């Protein structure tokens, strides 16, 4: 008998590698100082685990001088040639670049540790190897990566003070807040990660158990999962990262269905060293994608500028720009802000008056979309998920609307829901949606977020505070904003027992509302 998974992995390696190599060859223009040819090497990681890697050095590097070092860990499920196009560009501009396949994936040894201590130790081992085997400068070391590589880069910088600069693209700083925000499983995102790792890697027994408990909503293992996630989150080590003084650039997409922008923005505010936060339309890693094929790409351009300044000392002005750079999903250029809290200069509220009861277990038609697909459509065609607000069945959806706005409302930042909830069961789930509603009642999704509760007394009201996913969206003049709350969304796992009902009220001494941040006009 053969080994179908191994054969599939080998075939996929060849296909993905060929595509990325072809893309890098087509996407790079000839230069007078072309980098040296790529070398494929084996590097001994933590505990001797073999890490498959490739190295590109600047043209003519003969050991007579040292160059800044960039280490690039691969994304979840992608092979070591992922960054080849960008590595060649960076080497052309004077860097030694080492890209490596993280343990557990593709041809590297070991099992998937999900950015655990062995992965952090691997990054340090790769740095050790580069300093011993390339003309790399030990005083000027940076790390960068997309997705999984971004998270590992942040963690490595917190644990290895040799790392002076980081570019973390479409990554996470808080793993649990990413896939379990609102105490709710983001099931489509988790299934995507799970499936990709089964095809392209080797799961450890620990991660298999984490996935199984996650899907099964095993509350007896909830704290264990949270502790596991904290160990793998840069937010846990923010003091160490601040002490190191590493320059940290983070970039993410508004519609990232794997790692939401909220957790990146929260982490950004806690950093005290040189820092930059960029947020654009798109989904997970889609904003960086064209750059992986050597095509012009804003994220990778800024990554190069970041390293040029903080590793080479280039006076390129990136340190004098506003450190928070946003691009609205509705179009237009970049907007600069001095910090995250300045993004939404003012807030408006929509009162959620009256008492409304909804039934559970049925999708009302208001949804957050499909992982990847919906936010990609929003990125390239400004076509977010839609719902006909007048036609949403009020048995399963609670709806509140603002008045028509006479001027455009430039929503920037994080909308917040505050309400009083009375359940008929001790557990339950709700999903809140903010819609831009046009004259005909068609609602375009501005943001959403899930919320799950356990251990509440049936019939007893309690307060709910929920942050929706951060965004930048322009509501046209003459439109309304609507808040819709229902209980079922394919993006998330629902925890409403059969037949449960949820009642929303607005006590006089604690009124319910949704508030949303607006850009200063």
C-alpha cells in the first residue's frame, strides 16, 4: 500500500513551489546588482530537528563585509519558497535573507507546535546558523513573515534580543482572541487551519486534542486552551518585547477572518518602542499576496522601507510618517494617525430602545460571509455581504436603525454594543451585525462579532458589552446604520439550546446602545 497523504504532500510541494518560483522569475525586473543564486540548505533547529531553508546573499558577497540579516519563517501550510520573490528583492538591496520552513510542515522535520517554545527556539537556531555560515551582521538582524510567520517573528523578537526589527504581516498578537473572540469558536477559520495542516504537515498530539476540544465546545478544557494560547501570543510577552526595543511594524486586513484587526490594534497600543500599524481592505494575507509573486505591493514596499531604516539607518522618512496608516474599504488613499485611539476622533450612538425577543437556532439571513471569499470580494470589488433589512424575519432577528444621515459617516475603528440580555437557558450565542442601509433597505455589512455566554441564570437579565471587529467604512449621505442581532452564523459555532429565546431590553438606568467611531471631519 502507498501513502496517499505523503504523495499528496509531495505533489502539492511541487505545484506550489513551481508557481512561486515562476512568479518570482516573472515579477522581478533585471537589476545591475542581481543577488547571488538561491542556495537550499538544511538547518538544525531546536533539538536537532531539520529545518529546510533557502539562503540568498547580496551579489558579490565574498566575506569581506557584513550585511543585515533577515529571517523569514513560512506561513501556515506554505513551502520554503514562499518568500523567494521578496527574498531576491531584499538581497538585491543588500540583505542576507534566510527563509525556512517551520517545523512540522512540508519537508522540515518535527511536528506542528503552533508557535510554541520549539518554534521560537528554532528561529534563534536559524539566526545562529546564518551568523556562522553567511556574511550576516550580528548587530543588524530582522525577522518578517506572513500569517504564521508573522506570529513566530513577534514571539522570536520577544525572546531573542538580537532581533532589532520585525515586520509581522497578517499575524496575531493574541491567538485566543483571534479564533475564540467573544468566547465563541470561529469554526470556519479553525477548520481552514486544521485542514491545511493535515494536508501539508504533521500535527502533534497536543494540537489535535486542542482542535478536537475546540470543535466539541469542551468547557472543562477551556482554561487549558486559553493557557495554551497565551503561551503562543506575543501579547503575553509585551514587556520583554518593549525591553528589547525592537522596531515593530504590523500590517493586517480589515476583513481578516483568521486574525482580526482588533487584537493587533490592542497590542500596538501596548508597544513602547518604534512601531507602525497598517490596516487595509482584504482578508487573511490577501493584502500581501501579490508581493509573493514579485509584483508591486504596498505592504512589502513598506516592509523594505522599515528594515532599510531600522537595520541600515537609511533616512527614508518612514520614522517621520504618522505611525498608524489606514485605507478605507470604501476607497480613497491612505489616512495617517498619530496613534490608534485617534482613529475614531468622535463617537455616535444608536439607541436600542424597547424590549425585543428573538428565537434561536435559525439563521435569519444576516451573516458575516464566507471565510476568505467575502472579504476578498470586498477588497477587489467593494462588495461586502448584504442583507435586505426590511425582509429579515423578526422572529429570529432583532433590528434597530438610525435616522438617515444628511452627510457621509466615515466609520473608523471599533463599534461597541452595550445591552441587557435575558436568556431562557443558561448558555447561548448571539451575533451582532452593523449594516450600511441604502434607500431600498439593502444592507451592506460594515462589521460583525459573536458573543457566547455560559452559566447564566435563566430569566435573569445581565449586561453584555461586545466590541465588533474594527473597520474603516464610509456610509454615504442619505443612508442609515442598522444593528441586527441574530443567533446563527456559518462563521461561528452556536451555543443556544433548542428552543431557547433571547430578550434584549434597555433599562432606564442602563440604556442599551451601539456606538460607532467617526473620523474627524
